[in-house]
């Protein structure tokens, strides 16, 4: 029974990943139907491979870099000032080094990815997408992948968030 459900869970994720590839952009995550957050097995069976696919499919690599070591240059496409306030966004180092997410717990990472809240309970800049619908399987696969890839020692400057104005600006969800 357990083995069967695991197989189903993995198959659903593979299908979702495949369809997302086929359709280009976000084709929705059919894996969520079989891998609801409440199903602990989906966290247990998280895999590095699924994480590797997810960071590309979810475009984490577009901002955090191919090796996910973050960026020392500002995120392009964001105005230098918004409402007269300076804005500087540096996608942080997500590798397992202490200059990256090495000291973060798996749970804190899942919260940051889903809710945009960091490990000190501070809101991340809204440009960091909130993947609020992400299943346990996918989010913990990403965490496993981040723990697995080579550590990069890189001190990325702290971002200066734009002034928050409306709820919409704050809560971009996917
Ligand atoms: C549009 C660009 C963009 C995309 C896409 C993006 N991020 Fe981010 N991310 C950022 C920025 C900018 C920050 C820093 C925000 C801040 O410091 O307030 C950030 C912060 C984070 C943090 C907190 C790290 C820290 O040290 O504070 C984590 C974890 C994270 N991102 C993971 C991810 C993952 C995983 C994905 C894909 C599922 C992803 N991000 C996609 C731009 C992005």
C-alpha cells in the first residue's frame, strides 16, 4: 500500500514536470492532487532529481543563478527607485555554505519558498515569488537539491526592498 502510493506520487510528479516542459510556462502542478501537503509520505520521498527539475521549471535559476549561488549584481528589470525610495535586489546564495542557506532548517526553507518569510520571521522582498501552492514533495525535493549541489562561498549583499504599497504587490502567488 505504501509502496503503491509512493509510486503514484512519484509518477504524478513526473507527469506534471513533463507536461510543464511540454507547454513551456507553468502548466499547473498535477502532482499536488496526489501529493497534498498533508501527506507526509510526499515529504519522505522527495528526491534530488525532482528538485533539480523544479528549480528550472519554477525559474529559481533565472534569478538565483544556474549554480544557485546568488547574484552580486542587482536583479535586472527592477527600477532603481520606486516612489522615490532606492531599491536593490540581490537574489541570495542558496547553496549549503554558511554564506548561503547552510544554517537554515529544511522547514525554514520551505516557509521562505512558500510564504516569502525568512528564518528570522522577516518578510522577503516581494520580487521573491511566493510558491504558496507548492506540494511537500516539490518543496522538500528542492531543499534536498540545495543540500546536494556544490557549496559556493559567496557573500551576496542584502537586498533593499521596495516600499510596500498594496496587498497585490506584496503577495504575488503561484
Ligand atoms: C524573480 C526572481 C526570483 C525568483 C524566480 C526566485 N527568487 Fe528566491 N529570492 C529572490 C530575491 C530577490 C530574494 C531576496 C529577497 C530579500 O532578501 O528580501 C530571494 C530570496 C530567496 C530565499 C531566502 C534566502 C535568504 O538568504 O534570504 C530563498 C530560500 C529563495 N529565494 C528560494 C527560491 C527558490 C527555491 C525559488 C524557485 C522555486 C526562487 N527563490 C525563485 C528572487 C527570486
